C-alpha cells in the first residue's frame, strides 16, 4: 500500500507548525481543514503497509476535528474478524456492544444504551427496523461495504442533536478513496463448532475515475451466510426470595438452530468538475435474513425447589420457528459550490428500514398430563434432574399453536442546506456556518395473530410431530417438535376462525415525527486557540394513532405533542504543539423516547393493564467534556478524556397500579419520566506502532489499548401495594468498566492480530421496584478474537480467523450472581478466506 502525505503549514503567533496528514484523512475531514493555510505541499510517496497506515490516517481525522470523535477505517475493520459494523465499533474507546446470539448488534457509547445514540449513513439518519426501537441494529450493515466509521462523542450545532451518548456516522466507499482503478474480491467459508456446520461468505468492490478523473464510480456487493446455534438454560428470574434460601419456581431448557444471511450493495457516484464544485450520489441497500428454530422445554415446580431437591413438576415442550427479514435502504443526493469566501452545500436524503416476519410459529405448545419427580443441579446453570420419564414423547399432547405475521416500516426523508463563510477581523480568522434541516419520519406496524386450540382437533400427541434429535450441551434434551409437521397440520386449519383480535389490533399503530431545525455557529482561530460556538434550534411535532381495548371493547386512540429546544454548544481546542491538544466542550442534546415507549395502544383486562405513554417528554442532556490527546510517533496516540452528563426526563418502565385512575388495579405497566439521571466517566486510550522505536524484527509490533470507566445514577418511582416507592439505579446497559486490547504484528507479508474485549456487568432490567434483589444483570464478558493474514503476492491475501476463542458465555443473573436468569453458550467460529485486491 502506498499513501500520499500532504503537509499543511499553520502560522500562529509567529510559530510555524507543519501538520502531515494522509490524503485519505483529508477526504474524510472535509471542512475540518478550513483553518489550514493554502500552503499544502505534496511530499514524496512513503510506502507503508497494513493497519498501521490506516491507524495513522484515522488519528489524523481525530486530531483535526473540531469536536471529539473516534474513527475506524476500512483497513482497520479488515484486519480483525469483525463481520458487521457493530463488531468493528467495539474496538473504539468508550464503545461497547450488545450481542444477540453471540453476534454484535447494538452499540453503546459512553455507557448510554443503544436507543440513546444515533446512526447515520453518508450523513442521513438511519431509521430502525424493529417496531419498538430507535436503535439501529448494526449487524444489518456488512463490514465489507464500509469506508469508515466515525463516532462523534460531542455534537456541533451543525449536527442533529438526537443522541446523548454519541452519533455513529457510516461512510461507504468512494472512487476518490483511490488514485486510480481499485478492485477487491474476497471469498471464504466459516465453521461453527456448536452446530458443526460450514457457511460461505463473499465480497467484491470496484471503483474507477473517468472524464479525466472528474467522475468517480464505486460499486460494492457483499453476501454471507452463517449457520450456527446456541444452547440455553434460563429461569427468567423465577426465584422465590421470601425464604431463608432462594427457591426456583420454574426454568427452561432451550436449543437454538439459526441461519443468518446478509446481502448488501452500494452504488456511489462523485462528480468533481473543478476545485470549486462537487456533486455526489450515495446509495446503500442491505438485507438481513434471520431464520430461527427454537426448541423449548418448560419445567414448572408445584412448590419452589432449592438446589438438589426433588419435587413434583409439570412439563411442556414448545417450538418457535420464524424467518425474519430486515431491509435498510439509503439514498443521499447532494453537492456543494464555492463562491469566493462562501460555500453552499445542499443534501437530500431518503432512508427506509423494514422488518417483515410473514409466517411465524410463535409457540406450538405440547402439554404433558403427567406429573414428574424433578429438580435441578445448580442455581447458576440449572441442569434437569429426573428419572427420564419426563422425556417420554407419548406423555405430551398439543395444547395450542400461536401464529403471527408482522410488518414494520420506518421511513425518513430530509433536506438540509449548509452555508459557510470565511472572514477575518482584527487578526482573527473565522468561519461562519449556518443552515437548516427538515426531517419527516413515519413508522407503521401491522400485525395479525392467531391462536389455534389443540382441543378442537382432539389434542393430537407429540408422536405425530416429532422432530430431529438436538445436540444439547446441558443434558439429554428429549423429544423435539418438527416445524414442518406443524405447518403441514396448519394447512388443514381454517385460520380465520382463530384470529386473536386483541393481539392483532393492539399492535397496529402509525406514528409521525416531524423535526424542523436551524443552526448558526462560528469558529474562531487565534494563535493556538480554536473556538467553535453556536446554537441549534429544533422543533418537533409528534402524532400517534393506535387502539385501546378494555375487556374486549376496542376504541381508536389518537395522541400528539409539539415542543421545541434551544441547544447551545461551545467547543474549545488549545494546541500545545503539533502533537498535543487540549479539548473542552459544553453541549446540549435531546433524545425522543422509543416508539415502544410512545405506543398509543392500551390493554385492560379486569384489574390488569399495560400501555405506552405518548405524553412522555423527550430526554434532555447537558454534557461536559474535557481531555488531552498527544500523538506519539507514527500511528501512535495517548489520550485521556473525562465527561459528565446531566439528563432530564429519563424514561423508565414502571407500575402505576394504586395511583390515580389506576388506584383499583393490581397491575398497570407503562413508562414514565424520571426527574433526573447522571453519567460521568473517564476514557483512556493508547496506540502505537513500534516500527520507528524497536529494531527488526520487533519493529513489526502494534499495540492498541483503551479503557473506559463510567458510573451513573437515575431515580425511578413506582407503586407497590398502593404505596409510592422511589429508589436509585444505575442506567440500564451501562457497564462500569470497558477494556479493549489489540496486539498485532505486521512484517513483510505477514499480518496478525489478537484482540480482547471486556465489559463489566450491567443492569438489564428492573423487575420489581420494591425489591432490588429481583433486578436482572448481565454478567461481565471477555471475548478473544484472532486473525492472521498472509500476502501471497502483491494482489493476493490469505486470511484465517477465530472468533470467540474461549467460548465466552452470555450469563444473566437475578440480583445475586449465583441465581440464573439466562445462561447461553455459542461455541467458536473458524473462518478461512482468500482476497484478491489492489493493495
């Protein structure tokens, strides 16, 4: 790989500081180079290889940015076995991820949960496929189509204010990333140790320039298929804590068989007729197909049992089988034109996210009419103790089959205009920037549910629906249910006679969110100081339509609100020298509640109710950041940042039974605004290439490490037995400690990486406001991944990767670490691939 360096020279207070940045970094930084002198000098070409060059380029972007950002480039992503955008982001300081079935899915930034962060693709907001969330499941975005991932941890007025933790900007590849023709072709296969199955993967990219280098075209496709599984034992927190020792009321044994397919493509056009104008078209389409078959064995004790005890228990077996497709499509069209000291940029974006589950067997349940003598061997990993009769298929009869089909669509359209003007007065160079943006978003959900009563068909036995044997790690699972047999049975059922009207109607909704925004900011350069100050205004109009059901009676529900926010921001950077900068920022942001929290539907059955709350206020946060960052040689950095966030109107789940109109109810589950919450933390990072420090062969070493320490507090309130209760909790999804370590070696044709990712325990859910012992926590996790790449020649590379080397488990516990809520094992994955490219 050959990289052109550009030398930019600044003169401040009589001191000249040369700044050497890569051309790739300049392309990514754009306007952040506005303060540089027009004395750019192209230095001789310097040959650099592998991840070190990419690390150095990413650090250039971070150093030159006006706000606090962290960047990972495509080459960094390619050096580690990260299959999607979420897994690539976990290596960044302050970032941790939430996994689904062992795969990275959602991103947490500085201790804030996924719904409190935002994701954009090429500058345009990405809507969420799931019906109840704002968080974007980043496993939908294949890593092979990504040019860079940039996380803004502090927001400028020119950016949308819709994140408290931070904003993830996904940038796709462009023809102007390379000097000439570029191509890349990669194919491989992986092996999953849990299911002993192989899966293929394929990726290709091409770009070139035409019309004397003025027109650039970039294409990319990505396709992968992964077959894997997991074994699970969980109680769901069903512990009786009233006695001297915890006793278990019920638990489940689960076996998952999963196939996940990802297909994606990008088509990007860039036209730069001269140095004063440019135009672009960015498109991305990604499809994620998730096929899941879950076998579940339910054991319910007649009386709560302690470890090792035997007691009478009831048993049932259940099948879940569904295929879920998530699509994300994004189109951004824009351009900019320079007129002397003025620059005008216009961009139009349209995004669509959908989730389609057309024919799901939610639960095909077979009940046993027998009672069994049973127990469990461990409170952490419950293994069934029984005499084996509980596995007699002849004991089980069809009780019911629950079915559903669901389609969620989330659309967002936006138009924005940005105007820049460079000016100076009294020896102070400045850049004035102002603009406006209009965003229109609509989220709809349609669901139809059915419940077939097995008694209407004589309660056929499980023997007529037997599935294949499953390899269950935690004991002899026993008989399984065949999904094909269930679907064959349903082909003779008139489903129109079994519609579940309540589930079908209460889950249908339509929500609209219109946001109009305007901002103004000015950047001042004085000596070694750079100050950005400004204000953003956002006006939000929200409306929702749904259905309320009260004891079988249905009523249309409409709700809405309108509010606005003034959001000042101040960013200060003081360059101590060419390599060292001190930064400070005071910013404000606002995050709207999730769509599930705002859902207008209400269900009332007797003295129990559950409902969303369209009247929730948005969460507002005032953020303070202070830090220092120092470049240490080639591809090296040492940084430390402290941050503090005061959050108003924090949203949490609560039970309103015993209060107001719910005074006579036993249960009234909904969402409410808390008075306040706070987050504070310390973020440390270190990275270095030793090529200029150590002699050969040790000069091929690379080291990257970061740590984040966070604490949070939020006050929640609710009712227990009609008595108002308040208590403090940590914010859900917030780990106190997050560590990342990457040890690498690149010398000649060989490139190796060993990566470790650790996050401490975090609060998953508050189950009972009156008893903290029932809170659900996700246990600490450490995952190790390894990759080795060997360049066979200048165009061919062989790669070998191992994911989850130590077979790290996912463990959720109830209050005490010894009390299981969920224990899941995934196994390891080995991957071998060949890549042909213009390195």
